[in-house]
C-alpha cells in the first residue's frame, strides 16, 4: 500500500473544519496530522511533515494562511470564501516562487452545488431573466456567498458569449438593496435565517415559463467528499486551480 497523505486543517475547531477532521481520520489513505485554530502555533504544520492543509477559516485570515503554506511548499485545499480576481492573482504570484506547490480554491465542495452552477451557466442563454438567491445560517460573515458570486459570474460569462440582451427590469424607484447585489449584471439576493445551512436557487424566466435550479446542503458533511478529492489530487496539480470542475472532469 502506498504511503498515506499527511493532512492538516486550518480552522479545525470550526463548523466545517470539524467535519473535515472527522472525514480525514476516517479515510484509510489519509493521515490527520495537526489541527490549527485561532491562536494556535501554525509551525506545527511544518514540523509534522504535513503535505496538504485544508483551510476553512475566515476571509480575513485566509490570505495570510496561504502565504505561509505556499512559502513552506505545503499544498492547500481552500474552502474559505472571499476570493476575487485580485486575491487570486496574489496567490498565483506566490506560487510562481514555489513551482511544485498546488493550491485548490473552491467556493463550494458539495458535488451538487458544483453541478448546479454548471447547469445554471448552461441554461442562462435560453432565458430573458436570471437571478440568484442564496440562503444561509446567520453566522455567515460574507454576503453574497462565494458560491453565489461564482454562479453569477458564470451566468454573466455564458450570457456575454451568447450575445444575450440585458435582462428586463423596469425598477425606477428602489429602497437601497431591494434588488440585491449586482454581480456582472446578475442580481444576487442573500438571505440569512436561523436553522438554515447552505442553500441556493437560480431562477430563470422567459415567456410563459420559469426554471428553478436549487441545491441544498442540509449537513456540513456534504462538503467532505469534494474536499477529500481535492486533498488526493492537489499534489499532482501544481499551480492554482479554481473550482472543483476540472477534478470532476466537468
Ligand atoms: N467551499 C465550501 O464548500 C465551503 C466554504 N465555507 C466557508 O468556509 C469558511 C469557514 O466556514 P465555517 O466553518 O462555517 O466557519 P466557522 O466560524 O465555524 O469556522 C472557522 C474557524 O476558523 C477559526 N479561525 C479564525 N482565524 C483563524 C486563523 N488565523 N487560523 C486558524 N483558524 C482560524 C475560527 O476561530 P474563531 O471562531 O475563534 O474565530 C473558527 O474556529 C467560511 O468562509 C465559509 O464561507 C463553508 C462551507 C463550505
Ligand atoms: O459559510 C457557509 O456556510 C458556506 N460558505 C460557502 C459560500 O460562501 O458559498 C459555501 C456554502 O455555501 C456554505
């Protein structure tokens, strides 16, 4: 049997981090090394010979964690959100100085969420209107969600490629925020309600019909299979990979 991959977790006491530690410990081909949460000494990741670190922390600390990991030649699988083009460019420039290292950043590791983003992008050109509604637990720091941001950008790109017309919208008087955020011309609405985990609907409409594409994560274990796939693959994918799509051959 080949050697087990040595895996650490940033944010190991957090809601998703705990589910990932459990999943790594349950996998025969992986070995859990170190969990690092707020205030812990992260040098233990280097001293323990950790090969891959999974990060589920907070948008305000993830860049610092990534600079540390890439600087130490440790591969990273990142679920933490808050990545825009500027942040991605920064990660690419760190990776240029560490050419053997791989970083995977995915706004959603649930397989159904990845598929639903693809379905939405594929459907977008057939409809006059497309809006995104994301619904989450009220402890979430960022709005819109990373998933909704990426979904909206994929929809906008697909519509631009197809030469779609601007979406119809007669709104001329508006209370601030009533029409949601504008992400590349696609409206995104963020709902925060106790009891929810992570949910998203893409609403598409044209003459006489609507199509709703909905995904629900009803438990945080939904993110674990995608994360473990990333952990197993990232060592053979140097550089930056964004989204799980390539790893799923989509
Ligand atoms: N890509 C995906 O599939 C998914 C992404 N996410 C994203 O993952 C992130 C975390 O989500 P969630 O688990 O719900 O959040 P939690 O707040 O439950 O967990 C984050 C953990 O990270 C800790 N932390 C804060 N700063 C550091 C640091 N510098 N080093 C190590 N640990 C730190 C926090 O500690 P403390 O509480 O003391 O601050 C907390 O224990 C969010 O950005 C969320 O959007 C979530 C689900 C799925
Ligand atoms: O904070 C969360 O919970 C989630 N965050 C990710 C996002 O912002 O898209 C993924 C999922 O929606 C859960």
